[in-house]
C-alpha cells in the first residue's frame, strides 16, 4: 500500500461530494446495532446516577430557575429573583429549559439537573451520529465514548451551568455545517446559523469560537462555486443575527424602569454585558464589576488570579486532568487523517470534518490559553466534542491505512505519547489509585508494539484494539467515575480527585482538600511566593458587609449559613420559618449582598430575595437611594448580613447599603446569621 492509499470503508458510503447515499450499502455488523444503544444507555446512567446528591448544585442559577418557574417576566429576562431586581450575568437560554422542567415537575434538584444530563446524552449521541456518518461505525462509537468519559464533560453534564447547552448547540452547528458540505444546500448553513444564534443566547460571545472554523470549512470544501459559498455564509450570518438578535433587541428596547437590572453590567445594558464583562474583558482582563479587574498575569506566562497564560495552560494541573488526556492524540490523529485524505477530491467530507474539528479545537484552545480575564477550568468542556471527533475519525483512518509503515510508526508513537501523558496526569494525584498509572503505562507500551505489526488477525486484532482503548481511556474513566461519585455544589468545581497545583475541588461537597497548590490561583503562588490557603481566599471572596456573623456559619469564611461569593447560603429551619412568616406581604422577603448569598434563602422559602449587586456584589443595583425607597415603601422585610463580596472596582452600592442598615436598624442573630428587620428602625435617642 502506498502512503496515499486508504482501505475502503464498507460500513459507510463514500461521501466525496454531491448527494449522499440514503443508507449503508452493506448489512451492518451485529455490534453496530447494540453498541451505540449501550453507549447512550451507559452515558445516561453515569450522568443521572446519584444526581440529587448535589442539591442545588450552582445555587446562583438554581435560584434564577426558581424565579423563572413562577414569573414569566423573570423567565424571559433570566432574573435572579421573581420580583425582577436583577438578572444573572448570562443570557437566559439554559435557564429556560430548566425553568420549564421545574414548572412541569416542581422545584427540586432532579427537575433542575436532569435536563442537563439529557443534554449530555444528546451531545454524545449527536457526536456519534456525526462521526459515524463520515468515518464509519467504529469511529462514531469511539468519538462518543471519548466525549462521554471526558472528566469535565461528566462534571458539567451533571451540573446546571450554561455550558451543557452550549456544547450541544455548537456541536449541532458543526453537524449542520457538515451536512451542508455534503450537498451544498443553503438550508443546512441557515440551520447552523440558528444553532450559533441560540448558543449566543446561552453564553454570549463564547459561541463565536466555533464560527471561524465553520466558515473556513465551508469556504474550503463546500460544493457550490466560491461566490455562492460566500453568499450562503452570509445567509448563515443573517440566521445567527435573527436567532440571537430578537432577544437582545427586546431587552434593549424594553424600558429600563420596568425590567430587571442587567446583571454583570455597570450601566444596565445588555450590549455592555456582551462586549464587556462577557466579551473583550474576558480576553484582556479588564472586566468592570469583576472581583478583581485586570488581575490575570501577562500573556505568555506570569501568575494571576485566573492562572498563568500561555500555550501550556491546558496542560497545567488546574486543567490537565479535566480535559487534556487526549489533546496530543487528537492533534496528531487529526493531522494524520488530513494527510491520508490529502489527494482526494476537494469536496471530501471526511477531510472537511477533520479540518472543522481540528481548527475548532485549536481556535478554542488558543483563546482559552491566552485569555487574561476570568477563566475557570470547567470552560474547557467546550473542547471535548472536537477531541472526541478527531480521536475517533483519525484513529479509524489510521487503522485502515496501517499497511503503510509510516502510518504504523505514527500510530505507535501517538499511543506511547498518550500513555506517558496519562501516567503524568495520574501522578498529579498520588493517592488516587496509585497502581493505575503504571498499569496504563505498561498496557500503552504493549499497545504501541502491537500497532507496529503490519497485519493482525482474529483474537490478536481484538486484543490490540482493546489494549489501545484501555491505555487511552483508563485515566479519564477513573476521573469520570470519581466525579460521578462526588456531589458538587457552588460556583467553582472540578472533576476527579484533588490535584497538586490544581483547584482542589473548591466549592464542592466532596472533601477535596485545602486548595493544594493554590485553589483560585492555578498558576501557582500569591504574593511573596506563598500559595493562598482557604482562610485567605475566604477573606477575599467572602468578606461580607458590616454586621456579618462571626461564629463560622454566618459571616463569610469559606462557607456557612450566610453563603459567600462562590457558595450559596444554607439557612437553618428557624431562619427559614422566620422569613416565610408573612413573606407573601412583601415584594422581597429579604435582601443581602451578592446573588449566591441570596440564592439559598430564596430556594428555601421560594420567595423573592433581593441580591444586592448581583453575582459579584459590585453591580450598582440597587443604589442606596433606591434601596431606601423600597424600605420606606415596605417592600423589603429583612436585611441579611454576611453576604458576598462587594469587590471589583470600588466598593459599590452594597457597602453603602450595608453601612446604612447597620446604622439604622437593630441586629439579631438567627441560626448563626445576622438579621435586620427593616420594618423596625432604631429609635433615635434624644439630645
């Protein structure tokens, strides 16, 4: 076999242009019927297993879901509370799905989290179908398995952040684009644009990471003439603008006096939120209203609050075990697959698929690596579908071309690199299954040797394939199972066991330890070379307003009943009963600084709680004057101390409100939380 020959694939028609065949020309092998069903069933079981143990998960979003389940206005805007004080700092598309589930099944962790898990199953199924269509049944199965077992994917499909829906929508856009490459019909390009627009309504500009790869792929491989391809891409752009723009236009035109404040913005503008806090600010680090604007290190290295930037970022301890297990293999196999199909006709859909997923992986990976603003390790779930597609498609193309010696050598070296990298990643958690890293290394070496053999038959073929799969996936599978067995709650979470130099499970219930290696500082140390510990981080992120409790439950620290910037409040029964008593007579049963602090009280009572300052506690909503008017009008019953930070640039309205409350109202302590009855001001002493 020459270096450009490829063994024919009898399991899928050759789609090199024109209309694809309606179905497979040959009967399917027996496993092709039951293996995909087993993959989807296993994914569903893993993503649904023990889901309720995570409680409200990210209570910031759960509170907004609760609000949207009782108020259509809160539903439309994505408000944090049903009285529509302020929105979350993202568009509401992901909240819509969860809120509809709560309306149908009632408020609870399962009704909030099950839709997320089902999005995960749908994503695995869609990736399987996409890769199978262009590379065959084995490739589709491998791609789906890689996505299903990626640790950060397991985490986020069992959680209620917007990332689950974003993954599904961007993957759907890629699927539609590749259908367009098959037959050149404009409708597929328009559909891809619609999916991108819906992705914008999920997490704003992050969806744009898939747009350049989509456009590049169709320009290179679309069947029509170049002029028509360009026109079709403009049609896709128009579809994107319509799918996202209707909501943005409605919010912009809606009178500000009758809608909630746009959370995350400093000027009550959805466009400011889009281009600032959730846009350019993420890239350059200059994020107004953030807990620490422009706090990241300089591009190309240097530590900062969000970790060091540079090409190695995806492989550092904070991200490595989440997503990086198969990144080297995906890049190598993607290039190998493109080379193997290099001399085929221009409209070659498998090659187009490899270019699409490869350029998408590079685009998103490089942006994540160099963005100087807020960055969390769970963002990397956006890379999981591309890795699965490249590994599945590239590995099968390499296997079909194994008659070429150079292909066998590249395949063996890829296997050795993958096994070594898994050995390295597993070594970052030395107490977690210490035997596994050596088993992976040994099996990987055996698999690499087997890949060098030109022809294997019968059981030897099956054994070699099994060795490759085990060596490649044993590490991420172990991390995935650990993630399934560990409840997660709070704003920041990580998959798998505690990792030296990583996040250490900050924000979860899983007992991940005291920020081994820096917690919020994955790039290393803080001032003076010292790694901040839990106490320092608690001070930075949970320093509540005056009047906070000091007994370890109510006043900041790293948790407690009052909550903090990154963790929802957990009110006791006496406090919950007190808030509920007569609560229907107030617009807001209580107010507190920070959305996370407000979220637990709201979820416990199912009554609106005003989150002063939004997520970071630094948004100018409400102003002191507005808050005083609400208090004078009897709209707010209590002020709860010990809330989230008023960080960011300046202390914000939260500090002024808290100071005014402490000067004019009498504190009391209930369930360890400091409480002020705003209907009973202090009696001023006479002269």
